[in-house]
C-alpha cells in the first residue's frame, strides 16, 4: 500500500526487500554526480544518432498511456498444467513447435504432487531487452507493452541474452504465414508477421487488446481462468470468465512478481498457491 | 634525400635491410602461389558456406534457441582479440623505447590491421538479418553495448590503419631512392604517393616520431576500450557466467595473450618464408615468449579469480556454469584449454631445452587454439543455460557450415598478410636502420621534445575516454522513463438512485459522490421490513475487455439492524457506470439485485506512473559526450597524418624529381 508514495508504479508493494529503496536513492545521487560530470565534459550534442530510452519510448503512441496500462495476472492456484494456453498461443501466432512464446514449467513437491507455472514475456517496465538492442527494434509502448519491430530487427540476439525470463525466440527458418492483423487494428510497424532472421516473443496479442474486445489467446483458452489480462489504470482484470478489481485481487492473493530482485519492474503478477514457489524451481524439473 | 643515400652507403647492414624488405616483391616461388591458392580455396569455401547459411537460415550453422550466441561471436572476440597483440608489440615497445622491436613492428602492425578487419567481418554471419546492417547507423540505440562495439571497433580500426601507414612514409621513400626500377609500376606509383615530400631530414624524422608516439598512446586505450566493450556485450546481461565484473579486464588480457602468440606465429612464418634470420633472431622469439607467458600467467590468475567467488557462494546459476565447466558438458574443452592454453606454453618457455624458436612457436600455436576454445566455451555454455529450469539445454553443435565459415576467416588472415606484404615492405626499414646506426645518426629515439607534451595531452584524453565509456555505461543503463502527470478531475457531487424490486425482497441502492469517495448504500427489505445481517455484494460496471457491462466486484458488506449496508470506494476512472448490489436470500434462490447509475466526476486511479527522474537524460548526455571524444580521437589521428604531410610539404616537388632521377 505504500508503493504509490515510493513511486513504485503500483499501489501494492510487491517488493520483498526494503533495502531496494535505499539503493535506488544512492544510485540516483550517483547518477546526478555523473550527469554533472557528463554535462561538464560535453563537447556538444551530436544529432547524428537517434537515442532511444524509455523517456522517448513513452511518446511513441501519443497520450493513451493515461487510459490504459496493460498487465497480466497468472493465478497459479488454478493452473493444472493442461498447457491449453501454450497450444492456443502456438495456433494464434503460427509458431513452430520449438518456438513457444509461453512455456509451462512444472515440478514436483516432496509428496510427488506436480505443480505448474506458465512463463511468458513479463512485459517489464525496465526491460533489459530494450536497452541492449543495437537497432532500437525493441520498443515499449506507452501502454506498457514491450514489442519487437520485426521490420527493424537485425537479428543480433542481444535481447535473447538479456531477457531473464528466456521469453525470446529467434526465427531460425522462414516462419509460417500468420494472420496477426485482424480487421480492427491499424497497420503499424510494430505488428508485422514474424520474419526469418528476427527475434519474436509474446506480443500480449497487442494487435487485439486496444482495438477489439477480444482477449489474448492464452486468456481465452484457459478453461480454469488462470490467465488474466488487466489494466492498471481502470483497475480491472478479466480471465474470460469473471471480472475482478485488480488491486484487491492482487492484494488478497499476495501477488508476487517473478525475479523481483533483478529490478525489471515486470507487469506480470503471479498469485501463488498450492505452496509451490514462484520461480526458481530447483528440484525435479521436467 | 641525399642523407638517406649517404646513410645507406655507410653500413652494409642497411643494404641488407632494403634487400630483405624487397624480397616479397620479387617473382614469387611456386610454394608461395600454392599457399595462396590453398588459402583462397578455404576462404571461398567459407564464403560459399555463408551464402548457404543465408539461403537456409542460421539453423544450418548449428544455432538453436538454446545456443543463440555461439561460434561466430566467439570468432569475433578471438580474432579481434589477436589484433591487440600486434598493437601492443608495436605501441608499448615503441613507448618504452625497446629497440629490439624494430624488425617486428611492420609484421605485427600489419597483423593488427588484417585481424581487426577479419574479426569485425565475423559480425556479419552472426547477424540474422545482415541485409539490415545499416540499421546499426540509422536506427542506432546509443544505450546498446553492441552499438558501443561498433563504435569502438571502427575507431580502433582507423587508428590501426594510421599506425600502419605512418612508418611506411620513410620506408617507401628509401625504397624509391634505392631501387626504383625493381619496384614495378604499381608499387612505384603507390610508394610515390605515400612518401611524396619525404627527404629524411632531421625535422621530418622528429615530426614522424612524435606523431608515432601520439598514435601509439592513442591506440593502447582504444584497444582496451574495444576488448572491454566486447566483454560488456556479455557482462551487461544478467546471465550467469557472463554477468561478471571481471570480464572487461579479463578480455583485455585474453586479447593480449592470444595476440602476442599470433605475433610469434606470423613472425616465425614470414621469417622462414623470406629468410629473415639475419634480422629476426631467436632472441626476439624468446623475448616475445616471455611476454606471452607473463600474460598467460595473468590470464590463469584471472580465470581463477573469475570462478572462485561464484563457486564459493554457491548461487545456483553461476555454480551450475562452473560445474559444467569443471565436470559437466564442456569440461573436456575447459581442461584442454587449461592444460594446452596455460600450463604447456608456460612449461615450453620455462624449460631451457624447449626455449627456442620451435618450442615457442609450438607454445604460440597452443595458445592461439586454446584461447579460441576458451572463447567458444564461454559463449556457448552460458548461452545454453536455461535460467527458468536451471538446467542446460542443447549446447552448440559444430556443423560443416559454421566450421567452414570460421576456417575461411582464419585462412583469410595469412592470405591477406601475404598479399599485403607483396605490396608494402615487410620490414620497417627506417626503424631497423635507426636502431643499427643510432650512434652514427645521432638521432636519439625518444628524445623528441616537441612530441612528449602532445603525447601527455593525448594520454590524458585517452584516460578520459575510458572513464566516460564506463560512466556512459552506467548512466545509459539507468535511464528511467518520464511520464505525464495524471488527469485532474473537477469535484462535483452527483446522486442517482434506482430501485431493483423483486416480488418480496428488494434491494434499494443509493450512490453518492463526495469528492473522490463514493458512498454506496444498499437497503435490503423483505416484505417492506429491513433484513439485518444480509451479505450484500457491491459491483460497478465496466466496459473494459468486453462489450456490454461487466461487473467488477467492489466488496461485500453485511447489513445492520436497519437493513443498510454501506461501502465507500474510490473509482479508478471517471464517467457513468452502473452500481449494483446483490443479495442472495437463500443458497439456492435467485439473487436479488438493485442498481443505481453513478456518474463519477472525480476518480483516482491506483496506478501511479513512476516519477520522472531528474536526470533521465544523463545517459544520453554521457553517450553524446562519448561521441565527442571519439571524434576528438579521430581528429587527433588525422592530425598526426597531417603533421607528417606538412613536414614533407616544402620540398615536395623537388624530392619526387630527385627520387625518380636516382
């Protein structure tokens, strides 16, 4: 609940360690010092090369960031490992079997019971993949969706190295033709079909959500309603079966984020359940 | 010009130098052409394999999603790495005034130039879409370490070229003066262009030496920056095994180590091929061998220092990587590297019996191959490690395509060197002359008053470049998003009521707006009597995600004795919505619902954009400062060429006539 005042982005403070804030402050001071040094040393700005940081990414699509900030919630209590979300995603995006934008990890507890956890692009707000791309092909829309511009990707795979969630895949061969562009969405450069020699990843069915009321394929496919698509601004999340008030749902479910310690500020919340740990399955992984 | 001719007449040794430097210009032997033909075939096969890879996709090179970075990036690191060895033998030995470097410098500078070009070229097969290479310039992301790689490599390549070019000015003049008729038309034209105006006066020599000192000072930090940035392409991601603070210096030492080894090999090869035994003696190899094993010992130490902290702490990812290296899937290769790459070379140089050209040559071969293996291990092992399951996926498998492309690049190095030294002299004639008749000439090698202050200034500039590279890394990666302020809402009170009536039970809902807080009241009556203790669920409607009105639960409240349930809530968005309250009279019965319309004028979203950081653009500033510094470096390098040219200018026309006359 104190997250808002800390400038954390979301009112429910999901950070585990309060030490993070101190670190942040000292880093900011350090950065201020570095900035002054940099300004002092600056020999004049050169307008030769476009500089893309998140400040600039925020202006990519006008002001609609005030209307929606997409996120997703995975209710692990409901997941029974049927992998229907995975199948629906493969089908929707025409992916080859070795390229799964969504994976369902599974492991066993001591009693031999199996637990599951779907992992896909976590839509980080501080995306490691965005920083390392040499050609600015990874973008973050102002609604918080991280996407790859398939027309600009050079195939350096630096983002694959950077992603802590292993959520990126390379099109090693010519991909099957896909129909990622249904009628309501405008033709933007962000959403062309997969191309050979470029990197692909979960797009949160971003060609659907802002333009139609169709839910992402994985959300629609889950028969147990484990996948939610949410909007932080309107504070609503749906799983195709029920609608919840996002903040209440996360607070009451003790939601956590995967690999919080990496500072990626992800937009994917996991509601833990059945006692399985979130992330880092260490023993007995399939 | 006359002074050169006099000095060539003085010592017999100098005639030998000129003769030896021109040996590659003579009609080449059958063995030479056979070697050229063989190397060309290997290069052509490599290029053909790359074309096949372009057509078939990168899968044919053995790449998969679990080995997304593999052999080609290891080739980039290994081949650009050896380039630094050429630069160090020449630059550091120049700055320390080690006169024994003289017969080695041209070969090592040529090697530095050729290998940096070949190594950089390996980025192209590494890319999935080489057709979009221009994107590195037109869509460049200044925050990306891969972009820094490009900038550092380009600057370093230019510096290597200048470093190679400047000493050619006196050498080509000497050759034109000595044997213009034996050079052939093409070389004569080229040499006249390079050496125009050079007469070998004391002033010209002093200017050239001072220019060389400055370029040598610039090239050392530039090479350090190249290998640091190559390391940061790995170390700036959070992958276990790569995310190591030691990696930048580790790569620099690796580059020096393998580079000195390749200098030994190139020197040995050309010494044998062109019978340069009179100039390059066993002493040279022993000295290079000492330098090599000293660097090897440092590399061994850094390898240990790299592994120990992770192994000691036992964090899962890094521990798995180390386990994989010592006992797991790449253990064979790692131990091969350790024995063949550090222990055997050390032994070969340390044992007096093997401390000769053959022993040191074998040690150098071992080092070059083992260091390449080490780079492949470093890249492929971590690349194949899945951080979600903490297990190794399919590790990289060599295919004929990737091996052919790599061999093609490797063969291109001797091929280009052999062709290069058919065009330019392979010995630095002026340097060899100066070291042999230092006493006669009276031009002390480092006593150049004009150059040293310049050198200091440029050295400082180099240090600043390095500092800013590091600061830039920091700043750019910390750049945070800036966000617009949230929407303001005008506070107005709006009231609406509606009655949801069912036969006997009814729920009457009232929704009142008071500033941002909305008070929802539901009164539950059964046959006009209030129902106490009834659980009422409140909902608001939303049009998010689905057409029509979806109900968002706001909470459940029990009615009090007057049959009233009250809930205060803050709406996230403004606009009209339907408020409903539902009461379930019995477990099996139908729910009773009452609704009211609430037009929210003032809403507070619980989403708060992260605040804009005061210095969100500091990274950008630093990055552009870096560009400024790169431009300063390039200007410094160009200025050195210009200085030498200016020193040649006053007597330019006369000297060419003189040269052609003799």
